């Protein structure tokens, strides 16, 4: 309902809204909700449950990481980038 009023205000058609427009906005979501078959919801829940189970299994597996000191993805580059950002947050005249 609020979205319909907001749209009518933005399009300058709020003055032409009728009772039927408001009634249609209120009853449409209820009609759509009743028209969905419960089997669709059950199937979606099963798919969600299976996805969460696979995610849980994957999160329980060890993570393998590769850490380097030098290079584009190295720790030194990350520290240099951080230091540059910290230096850029304040003007040079106020740096110690």
C-alpha cells in the first residue's frame, strides 16, 4: 500500500487514485499468497536444507591458505598500502 502511494506521489497521479486502486493493492498480495501450492514451499525448504547441509560440511573442512612476504599479494605490499592510506588520511602539514 505504501509503495503504491509513494509511486503515485512520484508520478503525480495521487489525485487520481480511486477506491478500487487501493482495494486492489491491499487484496493482491493476499490472493497471490493463497494461490501458491504448499508443495512449492516444501520443495524450496528441502532445497534450502540440502544447501545448508552442504555449506556446513564445507565449513567444517580445513581451509588451505598461501601466505607470501613479498610480491603483489605479499604481507610487505599490504603493510605499505596500509601505511600509504594512513598517511593520506591527514594533510602533510599535520603529519608528525
